C-alpha cells in the first residue's frame, strides 16, 4: 500500500506535514522532547518573542473552563536575544520548521525582533501576534483596526525576507476585512484564530478568577467558531491559511482543512496530551489511507457548503 503524501506548501513555507504546534502552548519546542520527536512535526511556533524579556502577569493567570481554558500569561518570554543565543542552537539540527512568534508594543519593537530573527540561521518563518496594544496609539490593538494591521504588516514585511504569517484575532467585527488588510500589506500566510476574550467568576469570593479579570479562551469550546472564521477567511483571500482553535483529533483538523486551511496548529490539547500533535498527525495519515486519498493537499478547501432546500 502506497503511503499518502502529507507534505504541504503554505505559501513559501514548506512543511513535511500539515501539523504544527501553536505558540504559547509548546514553549520553545525543546521542553517537549521527552514526550515526542520534534522531527515528526511539520513545524512548531515558539512562544511570543519580544525585544526584551518579560515576566508576564501575576497569578492567577490560567483557569480551566468547560471544554477549554482561559489564560492571561502576559506574554512571558526570555526575549529574542536569549532565544537566539540559548534556544535556537539546539533547534537548528532538527528536521522541523521553527516559526518564531513575534510581538511588541510599538512598530519599532516588532521591527527590532523581525530584523534580529532575519539575520540568523534556523528560523523558517515569522508569525506576527497582532493581539497586542499599540502604546503609541493610545492602546489600540494592532489586530483590531485594519489600518493598524496593514501598517504593522508592512513594516515587518520590509524587515524580513522570511515567510511572514499574520495571526488574526477573532475579536473583531469582520475578520474578512482584517484578512484582506494583511494580505494587501504583504502577508504570505494568515494564521487564525487567536483566542477569544472571556472571563470566569469565583462565585464564593464574588471576584474574577483571573488576576487580570479577563483572559483568552481556547480549547474545543471555540472550535466551531474557529472553523467558521477559517471558512469565511478562505473565501476572502488568496494567500494560504493555517487554521487553529480547539483541535484535539484528526477529524478536528480535517474540519479546518476542508474549510480552506493548508495546515493546522494544535494548541490547548498539548496541556492534556504533550504528544497531541503526533496523535493528530497519525490520525490524518490513517484517514488518508483508509479513504484512498493520495495527498492531504487534495482535501484543502473542498468543503461543499451549498445550501440545500
């Protein structure tokens, strides 16, 4: 029996298979080596990297919810310089794609991180986290305003030759508008979605559970919303999509692929099963084999959404 071809091209980003681990759920990759072989992954996305180290928010900053979790980690990270000096050398020899998630509070900070990553070996692409407040513009979220999104995409595009993905927030009026703004500004890829804003309440204390009151909701609870936004976006742009949001099984991943995603990222389920991406990958391989499908690429965007009466 011929093994199915799982390789995908996500714009200029070539992956051995469509399964990646999502930013913020997979550390810097090395932490998961006791649980899986990194080289089996199509790739993974690092924790968000900023110009300087960040300690993040005070606890409580994670709470479990029905079919998901809320987090307000506060983008804790070692900083781009420490990543390049301490983490990247051990990753360079791995046969997997290392995509660096990048963020800042100003355009200058985004550009600084992109420029440093562009100058080193071992980074396969950059993913922009635009769900951050622009302190120079009164705290407006980069990813909530089309003009701000276009501008941050443009300046980062000029700062790097690496494949550039923009990670879209679902907390907008119309994600298609944001997707087009990123595409027109030079993004190679769209990653979606980031977390929804949510809140949990301690009814005995009559206080928010999280120290920062609200947090980002992720996990299986958001998957139907994420699939819907992926499908909408796929109808609106020509650049490829990496889909994410509550993926636990291969069938979950296939929902995104059929809706138009060329690849997927596994996130919150990594906290339950550290080898979750491999479980999804094995399931995809089995699905293709059982159904006589030669390549995963045959399924991308093949959803029949015709309304039947």
